[in-house]
């Protein structure tokens, strides 16, 4: 299904549905009930976190690394109250510590955004007169599922965004669609349908992004065990967006891939580790495995193979993200 969705996105197909037509009426009824208990992603202020992190590593004449966040409310950091708790600030602080170099953070993510907003966001990132960022992190997909955007259309917009950013010279890491089946107020059968739709879209996003030269990290049910054990701790006040602890957990999974994309991770970490079930796989199979196991990285390996393009599937050791200091204003 993920391959069909990705192929439809690449070749202009109308789109395979994520759920059967018979389930749509029930799904919509369950959605209306769920929305009474969760936020809709548009009403809460998102703390501003743009600026320069890691000033302690400043070297005269050496510009900071440039990190840009794109996507929806998860990329923006909705659900927390302090700038240092947002995923952008956490990633910028962690990247600065690994690179021992300041990191300038810019965030163009929009609360409530769907994948069709990425064209506007990329245009902002690549505005005339601004250098291409060193690394872009995209988190998108949840609103595509809840608003029933055709998955082929969703993947088409994401693939185009990755292609434009890579052509401009930026590295790209995509945090794929999270598992909406972990949201506490969502009941069965919507929980099962949401999980199925989320994973199918995440796998298709992986195929589309990797084929355009990006890397992906599956967010999936990354926080599922923590949500189940401590829902009041890991969910934010709206019972929908992550809390500070939830964003920190996600940042720990994404940071190693961000560092690897910039050549900052130890070389031995880039070699497949069979004890962690890593290796080279056809990209569609790697995408399916990543969607089923949160925190898994997929990156392009070989453009052609016996079964099409191949990818490297990695299960990197997560790195604890240091507590961000207050960001200095951008120069």
C-alpha cells in the first residue's frame, strides 16, 4: 500500500484510500466525539524559539550552523510553554553540543498545517538573499490523516519539498507521521483506523523522502509506552500534543540522524549493526519496517537494485539532549 501511495504521488495518480469507504461514516462519527476531548491544533500560543544556540562554542569568523524546522504544530512545538521545551530548541542545543559550534535556529512550521503548506514554507526558507540552511527537519502528516487529505497528494507535496531543499544544498530529515492511535481520548474502532492510516502514510512518506535524497526517522508510536504509563506526564494540557517530556523523547530519536546527515556522527555508527537488525533493504521494505518500529532511520543507499532502489535501515542509539540555554537573537 505504501509503495502504491508513493507511486501515485510520483506519477500523478488519484490516490489509494487509507481506509475502506464503508468505514468512513463510523470514522467521522468517532472523530467528532474525539474532537470534544482534544485540541484542534490551532488555539494555543506556540513559544518562539528562534535564535542562536551554543554561543559558548562561538569562534570569530566561523558562521553558525543553520537549522530550520518545517511542518505542523509538532515541529512548531505546540503544547509547551517555554521556548527551550520546543523540538527546535532541543535539536539546536543538541546539535551545537555535538558539533561544538553555534547553531542558528529558524522555524517556519505552522500550527494546523497540512503537507500542501510545505510549498509556502520552503519558499520562505529559500527566500532570495538568504543562504540555504545546513539542515532542515520536517515534521508533518498528522493533520493530513485527520483532515483526510488523499495520501498520494500528501506524499507528492512532501517529496517536492525535500527535492527543492536538497537541490538548494540543504540536508533534510523528515520525522514521519506519528501514530494517531496513541492519542488517549481516541476510542476503538477509530484508534485502530487511525493507527493503520498513520503507519501507511508514514511508510509512503519514507519512500517519497528517501527517493528525493532525504533521511527519515519514524515517530510512529515512539511515545506509545510512555503515553500508556504516564499519559498526564507525556501529553500536553490539550491531551493531543506532546508535553515537554514528550518532545524531549522525540528529539532524542531525531538528533542522531540530524548529526549523521551533517557528517558529525562517529563513522562506525554509519555501518550496519546486525545485532540491532540493521542493514540494506529495498526502500519499500525498509519503509514498512520503519513505520512498524518508531525511532528507526531510513536513508538512501543504492539508486537501483534487483527490486528497485535500496535503503539503509538504522536503529541508532538515542542521545540525550542537553537542556537548552536561552537563545541569543539571530545576528
